[in-house]
C-alpha cells in the first residue's frame, strides 16, 4: 500500500495515501476535519472550520503575484462508504486499503475515496509547496457532499475571497465541466400496524446481489440494474403465485449510488417453498438474459430462515409493492442541445420496510428546474396513491453553462500547450457543488476538472494513475498564469 506514496507526482499521491488512512465516510467527519486542520498548521497556512463544518484554508500570493485574481480551489472531504458483501471493513474506524493494480489505484473490498480524495490531495500539495508561483488562494474543502451537499448549502456568504472557482471533483481527464444538474432528495414513508404471521408458515430470505451499482448521475444512462427494481418483479410474482407475504425489505444504502443489493424476507406455506425457489431460478435466468450486455454477476438466492412473528398487512404490502413497481427509475430525458447528456433522471436508491415502518428514498436530478419539479410531482403522485407521506429535502439548482468563461479558455489554452491536443468542454448530469456555491457567490468564474476515475460510489472505484501527473501540471501552470484583477 505504501508504494502509492511513490507514484508521480509524489506531492499529490503521498497526501492521497494519508487521506486513505483517516476514516471519512459521509456523516462522520470529525477525524478528517481535525486531520486537515493539523495539516494546515504544519504547512504554515491559515485554516479554520466554518459554521457549515467545511474546512477553509488561505494561502497568500507568492511575491510579485499579489495583483492576480484570487482563486478558490474546492473539493469535498467525505467519501461514499460501500463495501463488498464479504468485507468486514468499518468505515468509521478503519483505514482504506489502497493498492496498485497495473495502471489503476484501487481499494481492497471498499470504495477507494479518490472521489474526492484526489482533489483534496492536490489542494494539500498546493498549500504546502513553497516553490509554486500563484496569486492569492483560498481552499474550500466541503463537508457531506455525497449525502446532500450539506457543507456547501451551509457555506456562509462573505467567507470566501476570490474571483475564480476551480472545482476539483470531475472524473474525466481532459474534459472541462462548465455545467451540471440540480438535484433533490425525495422520501416516501408509511407507518403501519404489523400483523401476526400464520404460525404454520415458513420463511425465506431472498437476496439479489452482484450488480455493478454505480454513480446515479454519471452512470444512470448506462442501464445498469437497480436491485430494488429487479427485486420487486420477483416479489410481486411470488405474492401472486406462491401465497408469499412480505415481512421485511432492505435495499441500497446511499441516495447517489445505484443499489447493487436488495434483500427481502417472505413468509409462505411450507409446501410452497419449492415453487418459490423454482420461481427465483426462473427470474434469475430472465435477469441474466436481460442484462447480459451490462451485468455479469447477478445472483438471486433463497435460504430458509426463522419465521418472523409479524409481517406487513396484505393491503399495505400490495400498496407498497405497487408503488415500488410503478416508481420511475432511470433516465427520463436527455438534454436537447446536448443529446449525449442526461437532463432528468431518478434513482430508487434505498428501501427499508419492517417493524411497522416503510421508507423509500430517491435522488432525482435535472438540469432544468421545471423538469425537476415534474419528476418530483411524478413520484409524489405514485407514492400518494399508496397512502405514503412524501417529503423533499436538499434541493439544489443546476449550474448553467458559461461557454465564454475566462478561466475555461485559459485552461483550454494551457492544456493544448502542455499536451498538444484540444480539451473537451462538457456538461455533466452528476451534481456538483458549483451550483450551490454560485448561489452565494454569483460573481465567480467556475470550471470543474480532475484526473480520470471509474466507477465512483462502488467497490470497483479506481483512479487512473497516468492522469494524475498531467492534472497536477495543468493546475500548477494555470495558477501561475491567472490574469490580473
């Protein structure tokens, strides 16, 4: 693992390795916040934690650069905590175990945290390097981006000093993002009175796993399987054909991750267990055929378990299953002016049913406010028909592209001079904190960039080693050539 610290450029990779050793799952950031404050003190730069739990660092201009426009470098400190079924990793206490696999850096059994650890590592490298040439720099390392952009939303106005915002949270080297989708969290809940299970019934646990999962913004258009949406197809037929009853359902664990696993407990007459197992085998065959070009490891298993004392009432069960079945998941529309980019989508991310409570959690995204409102009302209508209460939270607007951006054209110029090819301008469906920050600092000129990463928010997350060095070179050269005020 320590070999990662010797990769090129060492100044970035050593900081990234240090970040992997500090637990930083979303919602549990005390250790990483203190780590960053301690780092800043050692590096000799001003730093503080603001009222939004973000870490802000300030580095003065190098001699002779005081008249340059101020730059804000921004990344987020938290990471998505996903692990393989056989992993015993505790994200709140255990370090990530990164390793080099050919041209990639990966993690053993977990997400890597390159999203957005490499951005934070680059900021750290800039803060501690006394030889760099640059104007005044602020660093904004935000809290809890992955669960609702809480740090950016709580960012105080007037705290940041600068004219340019470079967001370091993009995942395709050579592409410069100038716009992104807005998003909103949608939660549907229902409390119900459980009923006694027939004492003559048996119970089974049905597990659907082995899906790729993925980022619900960057990879929603690939048609990857959603474990909750596949499971509901099996559950509905099991109810219809084998007299099964729903006792509990757990699927997914992060709103912005396509769920790769779902698990239900069903009760049913003992004599119908063979029929249910046969039904599961049939559905597995169907799923494997449907997704043979996309998914390669789908599993649908049935195991007999102790019969629970209580289960979901029939009417509530049927309403919930119908709502899950009807809930929209995936792409709704592409951007007409950028037909390769998703405009509007939703991700049925999390289902928790049991102990008298049902909760369905969705992240909807759109680069248009009217279409975001449309998908919210579509989902509200679906869940209201099932008698569920629907609330929304964490809404943030889209980031409107500015193709005339001064910093964009500087980056494109520097990129071509350094690497001899044209950079690509891009609009992303993934949500970036730029839109939230722009809402509080509307004067900023903004671009997002970063090295190449694949499969963020999954246990196959990986960073392409060869893209980190050019990313660092471009960052250094751009900072040295920032225009005057």
